[in-house]
């Protein structure tokens, strides 16, 4: 994509414009990183950089629900990967054939489920953690448990710090954002239906403005569905919304089809 000078200026004018939500979010992540760094240095943790990485990853979702969901998934994946790493080094490091076959099967399972819909992030982290733990244990089997314990401890500390900062400093709840977003999406959707109906009744091709609105509605549905998933992590009552909202998305796809 080639921008004109005016388009380039307009892009950066919008990008650099003060945004309260983005500013608060950046400050929260920065605060969590500093706390993690202080904890790591104070307690002389061996790999406190894992805490910092955890802060960045866990706090990427803007909402409380998204952060907590990511936090739980990261801890579960870390524990699973650490336990597998300890197990395979303790029992099979001397038998390279069996060791290689088990690692292969484990990685295939992790990355198969890691691209699915049931705790995908946990499985990806389980695969990464197993690499770190088993990799350290191949050359130094005595270090396997130490690496696994350090990884689990520092990931857990990063998760705790991220969760506390998210909950205590300018918390943003997905359920609150979702209500307004659903209203906006419904309003845009209703306008799209009216435009398509008017074009069809008049015997016209779908206009460029209507096509642009289609893109807006599709983006809105995707964003709202993610928010709905995060809201369900905050309040289980929102899980009942998933099925009817999926039905609405299918109706929209049928309308465009």
C-alpha cells in the first residue's frame, strides 16, 4: 500500500492523538513490568525475564476477563509442560529412540489442540515449557527439576502481578464494554439491512457504501464475540449469550450469501 503525503500525515495525526484508554492501559502494563522487575531483583530470581514476558502476554487483552482467562491458561500450560519435561527426562533421557518418539507425539498433540478451541493457549504454552525443561535436562538431567520449578514460579508470579494490577488499577470489565458495543453493532446491522433492501428494491447493484458497511458489521461481530467470551470469564451468566449471538452471525452470513 502506497500512501500519499496527506494520508501519511492523517494516519499519524490520528495515531498520536491522545487516547485515554490506551494511555491507561500502557501505564498499567508499565507498572506491572516495573513491579515484576523489582520482585525479580529483590529475590534474586534466576530468570525474572519470564515474569516480564508473562506480564506482556497476559495483559494484552484490555479487559479483566480477558486478562484472567489468559492468566489461568498460562499457568495451566506451564504446569503441564513442566511436569511432562520432568517425566520424560527422568524416565527416558537415556533411551533416545523412545525419548524422541514421545517428544514428537507430545508436540503434535500440543500444537494440534493449540490450534483448536479448547484451551488453545494452554496447549501452546505446554509445548514451549516442555521444550525449555526437557532441553535443559538433556545435557544436565540434575537441572531438570530446578528449571521446571523456576519456570513455574516466575510464570506464576508474573500472572499474579498482572492480575492484581488489572483488577486494582483502572479495571475495564468486558461485560460493561460489551453492552455498548452490542448496541452499536445492532444499529449498524439494522442500517445495513435497510441499505441492502433499498438497493434490491431499486434493482441496483450493492453500492460501495453498503460494501463498506458490510466490512464494519463483520468487524463488529468479530470484536463483540471476543468480548462476549471475555465477559463470560467475568460472569458465567454471559455464557448463555454465546449460542444466540452465533445464530445472529450465521443469519448475517446468510444475508450476504
